C-alpha cells in the first residue's frame, strides 16, 4: 500500500492502520515515505521493521508541521542561515477555504501539546480508543518512567519523541494524556505539560452565570470557542409509535454467500454449451414450495391513501356460477294410473325388454347366492399368507440396547417392567451377580453400594432418567395398576419396598422418545458419548416392611391384587371399598405366601400419645409422606405356608399366578383415564387411604380363591389361599393343595395366565414347557420334550394367543407358535452370549411392537417383533381355543381309557383269584375225573397226529394206560 500526502492543507486524515496524518501549514509539501507491503516474498520481521520506520518518519513530519504551525508569522519565512525564503503561491482547490493554523497561545492554552499516538503506542500505554479511553473518561494518567522507558526502547520511533523535552521538564511524576475526539487541537491526543493545567482539567472550577457572561464579552468575536450541546429531556408526542409501525424490520436472518474463484481464472474466456440436466449429476436442484409454520408473516394494519379509478375488464364464460344455499324439497312418489299400468304391461316394448334381460339377471342372482362379491379377495389372501406361509419376516430385529456404564458387567438385570402409560420408558432392577457364599463374605462391601432400579428411555441410551434407591438388591417389582407412580418391589433380604415418583412424573413425561407419532431415531454408538455431565434423579423409598414380621428369605415374585376385590386376614374375599389397588401378594423362598395391605390398619392395643411423640421421626425433604405410616412397621395381612400335606416337608414357591392376573393386561385405558384426572388437578387417592375404611365389607359370592404356584423343585401346585379351621386344635390352618403335579425337572421360573384366556396358564421350568387349563385335573394340555439348554424365563405374546417366547441359558430365545408347530419351537434366534434373565414384550403402537430381553451381564436388549409374530390371523383366537378344547378331550379320553384298563386289570385279577380258590375247594373224586377227561382228550389228539403221519390206521387202537 502506497501512502502520499502533498500540497493541500488538509488538517487530518486517517490511515487503515489506525494512525492519523497531519500536514503542515500552507504551501508546504511533505511527502511521507512510500512503502510497499508485498504479500509474498516478505517475512514478518521485515514487515514489522518497515512499519516502525514508516511511523518514525511520519512522526518527524508531524513534528515539523507542528513547529511551523506554532511559530510566529514573522519567523515563518526565515531560513536558518539568515536568508528569506520566498512563498510559493498555490491555487486553492475549488470548494475549499484557507484556514489559519491553530496556535495554542492564541487559543489561551499554552500548556497543551497535541501529539499523534499510533495503535501500537495505545496498546503499550493501555490507552486504546473506545476500550481504555471512552467518552465518559477521555483521559489517562501516564507515568514519566513509562514514557522514558518507551523512549529508551524505541528511541526516535516513539510517538513521545517530539515532546521529549516537555516530558523531561515536567515537575510531577504523572502526565495527563487527553483524547481529542473532535480534533479540537488538530491531532487525536494532546498532552498537558503543566501541573496547573492538569489540576484545572481534572478539577474544573465552578463558574457562576455572571462570570460566564463576562468571559463571553472578553472573548473576541473572530475566535471560535467550542461549546458542547446541552441535552434536553425527550418529550413524547406519540410519533415514535407511528414511526415504529411504518418502519420495515428484517424478520429473517440474512443469508451470506461467499463465492470464490482462482486467480488465474479471472478474465479467462468463457464458453457455454448445452447439456441435459437430467443426465448430469447435480445439474439442477428442485426447490419445491411448502408451507412452513415457523416463518409465517403477520400483516400489520397500515393507513394508505389511494384514489379509486374504475378498471374495465371484458370477461366471458360458458358456465353459470351459482352460490350454494340451503334448500328443502318435499316430494311424493309418482305412480301410474290403472289404465296406464294395463297399457304398459301389455306393451310389446316391455315384454321384449324383460325377455332380453331375464337370463342375465338370473345368472347375477345365482352368483350372489354362491359367493359374496363385495369381499376383497387379495386382502384376505395376503392376510393368510402373512399368518402361516410368509417366512421372509420372522426374525426379531435389534432396535436398541441399554447398559449402565457405572456398574459395568458386575451386575445383572433381575426384572423388567414397561411403564404402563409412557411409551418408550422401561424400568429394570439391577442385582449383584454373586452366590450365597460370596454375598455373605462381601456383605460389608455391598452395604456401601446402592441398589437401584433404573428407568431407561429410547431418547437417551446412555443416561438413566430416574434411579430408585432400595436397602438391598431388588429381585422383582411391579407398577401399581391404579397409579403408575406407585411402585412396589421385593428385596433379596425379604423386605418389601414402596416408591412414590409423583413429583418426577412431569420430568419423565416430557422425554422426547415418549411421543407415539414420532418414530424413534437411533444414533451410531460412536456418537453416543455424553456431551456434558448429566445429573440423574435419585429417588428414595417411601416405606420398607418390617424385617421381623415379613419374609425371612429372598422374595421371588410380587403381584398387585386387582381393584375389584380385597381379602381379610382369613382369606375371605370382599368388595373393594376404596376402588383402587391396595393389596399385594408375595412369595418367598421361606415356603410362605403373604398378602399385604398398604392402608393403615387399626392397632390391636391402643398406644399412648407420649410414646407416639417419642417415636416420631423427621421426614427428609426428598421423601414423600405417602406411605409414612408403613415404614419399618409394615406387617403382612395374611400368611400362607405351603406343605405337601401327607408329609411334614414344606414347598418352596418361586412364582404365583392369581385368578384375575389377566385383567391387569386390559387396564391400560383405565390407567390413562386416572392419569388424566390427576393432571386435571384431582389429588391422588393414595394420599387419603383411610377414606374408604369406614364402609362395611360386602362379601363376594362364588369367587374362586384358588391359584397356581410354581416351586423350586419343579412342581406345579393348584391350591387355595382361604384358611380353614382345624377340627382338632381350633386354629385356622392353610388348606391342603388341591393338586400337585411334578412336570418340570428344575425350578419354575414362569407361571403366567394367558392375556386371551383366563383359564390357560403357562409354566416354564427346567428343560421343558407346560400349558395348563384351570379345572382340568388330569395334567397339562401341552408338555414339551427336553430342550438342548435350560429354560430361564418366558412370556405370552400380547397380540397373538398362540405365541409365547422362552429364554434359554445360552442366550437363545425360542418362539413357539401353536398354530404352526406344537412339538418344537417355530423359531430359535441368538440374542446374546450369556444367560437370558427376563423377557417382557410391549405394544408400542398398532404397527410396532417391542420385546425387552435382559441378560446376565446387565445389558437390556430392545428388539422389534416382526409382522408375522405380532399380528394375528383371521379367527386365530377361535383356532387356538379349538386346539385347547381338543387337547382337553384327548386328556379326558386318555383318562377314561386309563380307568377302563385299570378296571379290566382288576377284573382279571379277581378271576385269577377265583380260579385258584376253586382248585383248592374240589374233592379227590372230582379231581380224578377231570384228569381222566384231560387224558382222553390227549389220546384223541395223539391218534389224529399218528394217522396224519401214516404211522397208524384208523382201525388200530391206541394203547390205553390207566392212571391210578
């Protein structure tokens, strides 16, 4: 860049580097050094040196200009040698006026010395414009030591070199540097060289109005004195509103395009050619218009004046437009008269028409009777193919997986449960993967580690949404069917834990993956690293059952009783007074089944009030007081102990299935309605559990109190929970089991009723599967053969009555389809490399279903169920029901044949006994006569044999030997 200034007396102009150039007085021509900065071939050191040299020479020129400006007129034409220098006259440029040079003494400020400070000097002394020096504080105090140091470092290049003597002569330690924004004294800064001027600037004396008028009179008229304008308060008259309405404001962000081109292509010749846009890649972009709600513009009302001029237009059309209007018409049937009927019936035209169309009408009527022409055959055909013959879409597809990064592979998933109302939210319980001996050895260490139930969402596979804390590892848990914010779980130490997550309901409902309309999009695993540390919500339990009165061993299963009934301490069934689920049933390895009630029970002995006050404990702020009355004092309402009846040995239950468990699958609509009612502002019924306790109990007649139980030894028990009185002792005792079946060769892991048939029960244990029908005492309807690996878990399909899923210990899952095969699984698919611990399917929508599979290493796999396994075929419920009825008939026939064979066997045994008894009762004469008859028969047989062989003739007699 070339910089040059000549001839004119322009007092000031700015440079791109931030420096200010001032030219000397009239006629003087000073050409500043021209320096070319090349973009190539120059190093940074050369460039920096060139800049510093330029600023040094430029400051010298400025100083010379200032000296000439400040010198008296008498000395301006003198040459240092004593001669006079002639004045050069220059023509002034048009539209310019010659100005007298500024003289500080003439202006009454001899202590002010204007200087030019470059950008670098401003950075050295921290006096950068608009940063360190502003309009409010336009000055800076600079120490003399800093100025001397700058003069020592940069010498003549320093901007303070022209005023070096003034700085040295200054008596104080700090000089006042003032920013001249309006260039009142010609340059961008000026230095005050006296202490009096410094004090007058920093502390200006107050001037009275009379003195101001006197000072105005003393100032000559030809000298201009700058007076800053005085600001006045704004008085609004309403014009700013009209200006704001009429102003045009940019509502959208401006788009900036940068178009670049190579240097060698500038000025090059351009040649155009034709090409087919559809055959060339990226030749065109189709920008189709679509309505975007985010960029809708709202029109503002404007006052516009216009002059109306009639505009004539010729329009022609062939249609007549009529506007729609409401109209009613009343009509009656038009009939022929009797004469017209006779005439029309005898007309030849009608007779010929009827003869012509009668054949085709008769054929059409016959076809309508044979088949229904309004059925869509292709749709029905596709339905049948998809149900039975389509093998292309039968495998489970991996959809998503969840792993707790903090626990690693030290814990396993013991139980799974989908949230009843929030789609895409699933809860899992984590338990230590230890044996009983290892758990005893590490008991002290395990107490320091939290036992959690994690809530996972499809929208965030890394961070759990909620974490429920418990005193020990949770083996099983379930959401309350009446309120999904209430959760009950069973611990490994025999305690029952209750949680209330009502305060966090809004948090989990606002999760992005919960939307039913949007399909969840998955990210690759390398993009799933947490961007920022996210705090998970830890929730403490509300209540824990009493250790002394509850189970003594691990709780293996837990169920909420339906809200249609409740039981008392004797096991009798009554109508539910509260209308919500208030009771639970649990089974444990201590050979007991307990029933629990979450409502406050009346104490048998009244406690004094003083003792209650002593026992009161402060509630932590993060624990809701919903079940405070149960904490550490919760006892079972009724307890059942299973025994084999004839022996003193007890049975160890692992899973139970109550009578109305299938109803819990169909209460989703009811839960949604209750959830909406809670959102509308109604209080939860669990905050007032004592409300319905005052009502009288209404017993329910003809209620089945029998249920299925699976044991640790592989037995399936059908028993009754109602207690009976012992006639000998008078105590209430548990009834003996109705039936005990030994079918499975290992512990029973699943006892579940079908969601489609109330009386069909699936049991899985050991190496085989069995399906039972309640009321059929002969045995299972279906009993599979032994599988290659041990079964660990199972579940019915929620949409197909003939399909159920079974998990194995080798990581495979078997899919059984009773409509396709009944002797082996229809599909076996590998899911993981370790044991499957739990299976739970869930319906996400009518077109999408998922199944959650937990493994032994703590990973939760979410798989999408294919169309063939999720959508039932036509009449599948009736077909599966017919299969069960046929199996029942087969069992009855087998049982009948067995009874017949036993009856025949008993009759044969009786006949044999009768024969033996007859032999012992005969006399000697009768025995001898019988032996004689037998011998004669033998002789006749011998004679016939000899005659046939030709060894004897018919006339010959066989010798007779008399037996004595």
